[in-house]
């Protein structure tokens, strides 16, 4: 009787153990947590915004440099034109030319010396 009781007890305990076993859903943990995902997203957004800022700043700097070069070229052209005009003024204000034009228009000089005045 001892052996049969032991067999029955063994069968009831295994049945109870099998009944108690419930299917457990095992979640597979990802290697990145939600907090890390948020942190990486924020860092990525900051890097992208920083990239846009750098590109925008570089573009505005290039445009400013282009405008500056155009202005410098305009100044150089104007200075060259001013030098040509100064040379022309010197040529037109020669005393011999002035006396020639004056005599062509009927003006007479009375033994006067024509002197050039320097405006420097």
C-alpha cells in the first residue's frame, strides 16, 4: 500500500504542477530604453538645428562678402575715373591754352603774364 499511495501522490503532484503552469509572455527587452531614445532624439534634433544654423550663417557671410567686393570694385573704378578727370583738368588749365581760347574769342592781353594757380 505504501507504494501505491506514493504513486498516486506523485501523479497528483505532477498534475497540480502542470495545472499551475501558466503560459508566461516573455517580453524581449530592446537594447535602447525609452529614456535613451528621447535623449538621442533631442541630441539629433539639436545637431540638425546646429547644422542648419551653420549653413545659414555661412550663406549670409558669403553674400555679405560678395556685396563688399562689388562695393570695393565700384570704389576702385571711381578712383580711376577721378584720376583721369584730374589729369584732364591739368591739361585744360594750361596757361597757353587759356590765352589761345581768349584770343579766339576776341580778348586781348596787355603784356600781362598768365600764371597758373595751384589749388593743392
